[in-house]
C-alpha cells in the first residue's frame, strides 16, 4: 500500500485549517496591512518546493506555500468581516508593518 497520498491529503487538510486560524489571529493582532509578508513567505516556500528532490516533500511544501499565499489574500477580507461584526475587533491600536506607506499604495490582493 502507498500511504504517501493519504498523508499528503491529511497534511493538506491540516495546513488549510491552520490557514483559517492564522488569518483570523494575524488580522486581529496586526491588521491587514501585513499582507505582503505572508505572501512573500508563501512564494519563498513554493520556490523551495521546486528545489526539493522528493516528490512527497515537494508537494507538502507546495501546499504550505499556496496556503500562505491564499491567507495573504484573505487578510483584507478578514478585516471587512471584522468591520461587519462577524468577528471581534481588536480595540488596541495595531502596529504598522515596515514600509507601511508603500504597502498602503498597493491594492491588497483578492482572489
């Protein structure tokens, strides 16, 4: 029996579920202006997946990278959901990311 496919499927399910969690927590504590950083992290993980010789590990890294890219596009959507009252808003001021003035000029990605 080949268990690798089942393992990749379960890992994919887990990392996607973790993506929902970190998007909600990141927007609550940091705000949506931090979206470029998980986006770049996800792209870096995908590039790393291209350099791994084993197909299983490459697939796991690719799923992880894609999940981070998806999460980066969801940060703005999560802020909107919080504004609508669907999720709690953090009453404390959120820290600005490095290069916040440049990030504000770029439209946040949306899928």
